[in-house]
C-alpha cells in the first residue's frame, strides 16, 4: 500500500501545483522523478530517459501534425477576421432575445470546424458582452455559455470533429474521426439541450441585469492566453476589411467535408499494403487512417483560407509563425503528462491501481474506461492528457476486454472521447482559467455555471451514452 500512497500523493501534488500555475513542462518530469525516488524500485536516470522521454517523444511524433495544423488554422481564422465574422453573424441572426443560444451556436460552429477554443473565446467574448448587455442578462453567465459551445459536445461527441480529444483514441482502437456517429450525435444533443436549459433557467431566475462591468476583458486575459497557448493577442491583427460570411464559413465546412471524404472514400480506395513493411512501422491503415484524414482536411482548408483571404492577411509568414509557435506549448504539456503516466505505469503499485480501475465496471469495460479517463482528466486538468495517460497505460487491456465482451471499438472510441469532457473542466483546468480571465470574472463569480454545463452535463450525457451503447451497441 505504500506504493499506492506514493502514487496518489504525487497525483495530488500534480493537481495542486498545476492549479498554482507551475508549468507542466517542469512539473510532470519533476514529479515523475520524485515518484521514482520515493518508490525505491526503479533506476532514476533510466526511468527518465528510457520511460518518460520515450513516451513523451512517441506522443509528439504521432500527434504533432494535428497540433501544428490546428493551431495554424485557428490563427488564420483569427487574423483573417473569419472568426469575428462568424460570431457576429450568428449572434446578429438570432438577436438579443436568444443571446445565450446565439453565443453557444457561434462557439460550436467554430470549434467543430477546427478553431482552437482559445481563439473562439477571444473572438466571441466582446460580441457576447455586447449582446448580453443589450439583453440585460448577467455577465457572469457568459463564461458558462462559451464553455457549453466550445468545451463540450463539439470537442468530444460530434462525429468528425478534428479536436484532439477525438483524434487520440484512433490509433489505439483503429477507428476514424466518425466513430459511432449515431451515438455521438445523440450524446451531443443531450449535452446541448441540458446545458442550454440550465443557462436559460439561470437567466430567468434572476433580475440582476448585466452588472457594472466594462465591455472589454481585463489585461490579465492577454497574459492568460500567452500562458495557455504560447500565442500573443493583438486586436490590431484583425483586418480592417472583414471577409463575407460565406468565405468566413467555407474553411470550417471544408474541414468537415474533406475529413469525411478521406475517411470514407479516398483512403479506403488507396493501396496501403506497404504499411505492413518495417520501413513504415509494420502498421495497418486502421491505425493511421483517422490521422491522415484530419491532416488532409486541415492542410486543404488552410490553403483554401489563404487563397480566399490573401489581401486580408497583413503577413502570411507572421500568421504561420504565430500559429506554429502556439502549437508547441499545448503539445509538449500533453506529452509531458503522457511521460508522467508512463513512469507511473512502470511501477509495481500501478498493478493494484490498474486492477482497481478495471474491476470498477465489472464485466462492462465501457464503465471502467469512462471512469479511468474521467478521473485522470480531472487529476491532470487536461482532457487530452488524462486520455493519453489512460490509453498509454490501459489501451491494449481495454481493446482485449472489448473484443472479449463483443463491444465495438467504435463505441470504445466514442466513450473515451466523451469521458474526457467531464472532470477535466475542474477549477485548475487551463482553459477554464483562461476563459475566466478573458471575461474578466473570477471563479467565485462564474465557475458554478461552467461546472454545470462542462462537468455535470457531460457526465450525465456519458452515462446515457454507455447505457445506449450497452443496450444497442454502436450505431
């Protein structure tokens, strides 16, 4: 039990220090070294170079193109003014009487199309503040409204989303971004409906009005964004001549359409037998199909956006460089958590933890998988980090359990993705901290509604997903 106590204490330290703002690039390897020292069972330097760094490097090699292209795509959406146009159009179309719905839908449209949630928060907040003030709705509801549209169903449930939460399970389960599409849509609708009902209820239950707040975010928001994404923010970068709505929306539509086309038609028609050779990693098309599809979709959409907005980009190279730089901190943060998880998995105490996690669900691996991913996402404050740790440590075990129980791996993929969207949004989550800073509000003022729409509601939707999947299988 000593070893288990060491692991739990280390994870507790990770939660506390991450919340206090210690960078994961330092925190994850430091705690990995500490847990090895405290366990008295592994050589220190070998654990660092041969376990931590190897696992970290493998994650970067596999997923760097997605982080890189996604960050560039988001930066171009910002610099061309496309994100602002989409947010304005949605909110203007629905009007102040449907202020909450309009903000949710504008955030959802952008994140489902591949725009970073950080870019979405900065693009939507000024417009949301204006429409909430006009509708006389409490400003404290804006973070929860943005969180519902950007942090929940478009990131984990909707089939085809290029979000990293939907990408990471693919190599482990041999699935595509469109895994279990019917269940994904049902789960997304539950999240959207319950979250919308809650926010509308909260708006009707008070008469406090918008409050005495300025319309702009406080300066700390800029610092928070740089800390979370490595990307600076300068409103002067927005072009004076904004693109028409159809051009602003076209790249988002293209991402989804190309992703589907490559997944369903282009890649299946290709001769990929060469992947079985050692030169190409002795792998199969199932393990890379989803990543190839998203890479193709993002590259084509980026080229299209550049071609359509050439005159609006003050400096294409500056936008590309800023986007590329913005991808580095998120991927290395997540990769550091993967390395930390691999070190934990190498300890003998982990066998007890692993068996406890697996036993939770009894004969149903979906329950065990969901609880494991959710707990690790909560501990790390990161959806992608918690998922990566869980799949690194237990991915092959869950595949065997699913096959033995006759459970579709598409269903395992969708449960894994949705499970990341619950406890990851606890107060120490970087996206939550950044969102509150952007809105100029504190945890005390606005976190309660974030917790309901981004923690409680996704967990309810996850329970429904597991129930439907258990009863009816994948559809």
